[in-house]
């Protein structure tokens, strides 16, 4: 089987409270969709391990990690910021979420799988080196990128993020490392209201207006992402797979469709086939309207599988 589906029951146990959009239902609807379509019969399911402190320290400060360990509640709920709810089993879920990307990198680099989708929570792309934000605790993708560079010796890695929110955490941890090409598309102005990084040979950051739809999204990918990726020739592509730019998702105002997410995944697979021997590691970020999330995640995984 060429595609792994990596998750863990602990990721369901991260309790954010009634009515919170980042709920365990997000994973359940994806898993149910894959079961109903029988796609799960043709993926390799892997349990996410816990990330180690050493692996986290490549992306986060020691002070931040100590703070996270110290503030986790033994009962009830607490908050790391107005949006980021934590509860007694949150820390285990966060360690599994980051660990899933580590495992995906190891499996892809060993040749046991061609690519992987990490169906985990909490998400990661807002978590900075020393700050939790926007539902995110550890920078899952950033931790995986650092692992690919430091543990596996890759020289050129690309990160593409099509979540509707700017990936301030990924930017904070990875921008400035010449081994990393960072490509993002996001609604602007919008949460997290952080400065937009200046574009360069290693940064392709494309803000979209709230009214943007398929034409604007595809033009940004075709006109900016693809030329940069083709020049860079990454040895592995990491995808921050957020599906909250969908027109049915009330978390944003951008109006993408199921077909847009399939198309951008196809383009990333094409690039990976050219320079990276097909190596892709994808991890779930946003996506809060459960029906569109399930459909788009299934479509994303189908493309990774070559279907």
C-alpha cells in the first residue's frame, strides 16, 4: 500500500468543550467517510507515536515546552489563549499529533510508503516556537520538517499550506531556513492578523480577498506556487491540509469547492513525482463544516493514493 493513514484514539480525547469548532467530530467524520467508501481498505493504518522532547525542541523553546507541561489541567478546562481550550487529555493528543508527522517522515524516507495523511488533532500551523494560538499547541508540520532535515539529512523541503488562515506558526519556525520553501495562500485581512512575510526565493505567501473563489485560488497556485516549486525541486513536500476555505465552511469567507482541493492536491502530487520520488506528508489543519471536511479529506486522500 502506497499511502498511510496515521492517527490515534488519543486525538479524539482532546476535549474542547461543547460547541467548540475544533472538536473530535472532525476526525470521526473523516474516518466514517473513508470506511463508507472503503478507501480505508486500501490505506495502511498506523498508530501515531508520541513525539519526543528532543524532536519538539527542534521547533519549540525549552521554556515553552515546560510551560505547556505545567499548565495542563487535571480536570475541567483551561485556555492557552481565547480560542485554544485544553483539558486533561490534551497533552497526549498534542504529542500524538506531532508524532504522527514524525512517523510519516520516517515511513516515507524508508520507502515503506509513498505518502501519508495524518488525521490528527489538535492542528498545528498557528503554534509558534514559544506560543500556542488558534487551536494549535505544537507545530506539527514544522516539527516534521525539522525531523526530515536533521534526522534524515534532506537538503530541500517544501511546505504548502492551503488552510484559509495564515500559518503564523509555520512561518515563525521555518522561514529563514534556506533548505525550506514555504508556500501559503490565505484570506487577508483575517485571523491571526500577523504580518505577511515578504516574498522571496524561499517564501511564496499569497493573500486572498474574502470574496476570492476558485479562479483566484487557482491563479495564485498556478502563477506563484508552481513556478517556485518547479525551480526549487523539493526532495519532500509537506502539506498543511486545511479545508476551511470551502464555501460551505462558516469559518471564512473564501469560496472554494471540493474540486479545488482535489486539483491542488493533484498539482502537489505532480510536483512530488518530478523531484521528490512522490514523497508527500500531509497533515490535517482546519476544516469545520463537517460534511465538506469529510468529502474534501476523502478526495485529498484519493489523489494521494492515485485514484
